[in-house]
């Protein structure tokens, strides 16, 4: 498992905990966008979008660049790696545990149950 600081992981998971921020990140996978383009599909104010972008920027999930009078935002996908690897560790744990459970259930299901085991 990759070691990441607890503060950095907290920042990542906090940023990812919000539906709007996840939608913004998903949208930025297609291409970089201006703040106005990011705000367009949401029924929230430009100020609210700006607050979401600040949270994403603090988690290093996006990068902003000024181009003339516009701010262009792009996804910083490599910054998701610590969260992915942290979750991957638990994915391996659960897959192993579920495999053992499946093996057990198959063994129990294949073993004939005697009538005496069913008596109270």
C-alpha cells in the first residue's frame, strides 16, 4: 500500500464526498474547461461552483490556469492515485474474504444434510 499522509487522504476523500465535485471531475475527464463552462450544467451560483473548485484545488485534484480573462481548469488525475491505492488495499481484503465465504458456502451446500442434524 502506498503511504500517503493522513491529511492528504482526508483532503482527497473530503473533495470526493460531494456529488457536485465528483460531477465536475467527471466532466473534466473529457477536456479542460473554463469556470463558466464548468458551472453551466449546475443549478447553483458561480460563487458556489468557485467554492467547489477551491476544495478540489486544495486536494490537488484540479489545476487552474489564467488565459486572458478566463480561468481554465483541468483535471490532475495522478493526484487520485493515493486514494485509489488506499481503496485498492481494502478491495484485496474484501475480495479475499468473499472468496473464502463463497468456498465455505459451496462446501456446506454440497454436503448432504442428515435428518438428525435437522432435529431440534
